[in-house]
């Protein structure tokens, strides 16, 4: 089989930060079958010059007037469509989803223009159904290229809330040749939407083992925040939002401190929930045991992982916001740290309960405190779980293995 080239369409791409951004970046860097092209949204953090070994089109977010957009889309489809039935359904859905139509350009024009004189096999990766998927589907309608959509969890729930978005999302996913889900939970969400289960493949995410690996940074981190050397350290790295469960860890501290009095809880990240957390710290009288590190650049996160004894994030569902998987748990495992994971959403796939860490009831401070205390007082179990997690990352949940699985699935589309 000849090489399979890839175009990745995504709203965000590094240096923009986030789980989806990381995912698309890893596909771009580890795709081994041919040419790679990125189409993404321009941001203020974008580099002046690109150093990557692939083409990147960073385009501004512009809203084109509705009727002008409709004219352009109809013109393209009339001249180039190879699938009139799919094109017709797409136009009908754009009529009732005007906002999507207005935001298609200029990424759509770049996609069509770029592929017009290209030959060979192309896989079109859309980072989500809504937005990137509404652009990527053109490569299927016009050029008959294979169309792959990635699903993550929260977005599937979010767009269910509006009937027109929900119909459009379902259409894009069922039009895809392959839907790649990050977890069993996310797959079930898609099936409940009415997506054809035969199109969905579960491929868990991975850790970047070139960035996250065991090394000793304990003294460095302890000195930076004046943490007493005798203290155990539990760590959370997350946006400070309710569903990450920082509040439940803080609420659990008074119970944990009865068994482990020499303890520090280090919280890395920023967000609107910080003020509430500060109030909760005062209420629980644990101000001496909690430190906010604030924002930490990606390249420094591994230092914090390696300094802690346990990584804890008892995630929970808040409205449509849910942990679709949780790369951060794998990054902790890659540093040989046991993880405490909320029994919610797709995060359950990120841990082997009782082997690489513990699943906990995210609403129970008793369960959370019991599991944290057990790992802090039982060094044998703590070390064993860290080792088990590390082996799991080395054997199956690193980005090289993940992208290999994606490549295998896409190759099968051409068989």
C-alpha cells in the first residue's frame, strides 16, 4: 500500500494548550505514513516561524456573512461534489445551523484549495465533530478521501442541549468513515446519540514519555515552596473548576491529617474556582497544609509529578462538563506515581483500580480520605502501584503506541 498522507483540522494546536491540542500534536508528530498538514486557528501565542517538519496553516477566526458563505459553499459543492446525497444533507443542516456556516471560512477554502491538485491517499482528521468536522467532511464529499473524527466526551453532551447542534453533530459522526473514541464512556455517549457503533473504535490516550519519566525533583520543588522535608506531598494539576474535585480533597484533609499530620497538598493550575477553594480552606482550617502553585508551563509539570507521593484528582461530572479520559493520570503513572481517580466519565479507563491507583466516589470525602491515607501510610503499596502504572505506560499507553493503533485503523479503511 502507498503512503497515506494526513490533514489534521483542529481549532487549537500548540503552543495553544489543552488535551485536544496535545492529542492532535502527537498525531502530527508521530504519523509515519506520509505527508502531514495542519489547519488550525490562529492565536496570540503562535510562533513567528514554524520549526516543525510539516506544513501548518494558522488562520484567523472570521465570521463570513451568511448569504456570502452559502453562495461559496453551494458553488464549491456544485462544481466539485462526488457525493450528491451527502452534499444535499449537509446543505440542509447548514441552513438550520447558520453559525457553523458563517465560521467555515477561511479554513474550508484552504482545505479545498490545498487538496485540489493533490493525488494519492489522504486521511482527514477532524479533532471534533462540531467545527473541524464540518470542514473536514468536505474532503469526503468533494475528493472522496477518508474522513476521521475524534470524540472526547464533554462536547457530545454539550451539543445535545440544542436540537440543531445535536442533529448536525450526529450527521457529521455518521458521515465519518471512522470515529475514534478516547474511552468506553465516550463511546457509549456517541452510541446513545445514534452514531453507528460499527464506526467507533476505542483508543485510549497516551503519555509523552519523553517529557514524563521518573527523575528526582523532590528537593527542588520542596525548596521552591518551603515545604518541610518531613511532609508527604499530594498533588493535583488541573484547571481550577468544580469538576476536577479539588474541593473534595480539601474537605478530606481534616480526616487525613489525623493519620498523616505532616502533609502538604500542592495545587497546580489556575481558574475561577480558586476563590471558592480559598474559602473552603479557611472553613476546614487547613491553610497551613495547602499551597497554590498557580500556572506552571507544560515543560515544568513533570518536575511537580516527580516531587509528589500521590497524584490525586477525584473528578466528577458537572452539567455537560466531564472528564472524557484524563491524560494527566497517565503522566503521573509515567513518573511512577499512584493515582487517585474519580469514578466518573472516561477517567475510569486511565487507572486499573487497585493496581495503578484507586477509583473513588468523587462525592465522598470518606472514600477519598481513606484511599489517600492508605497510600500515604503504606509505602509498599504506594511504590508497587507506581511501578505498575509505569509499566502500563511503557507497554501500551504512550503516544507512540496510541498513534500506531490509529494508523492501523486507518490503514484498514483502505483494505
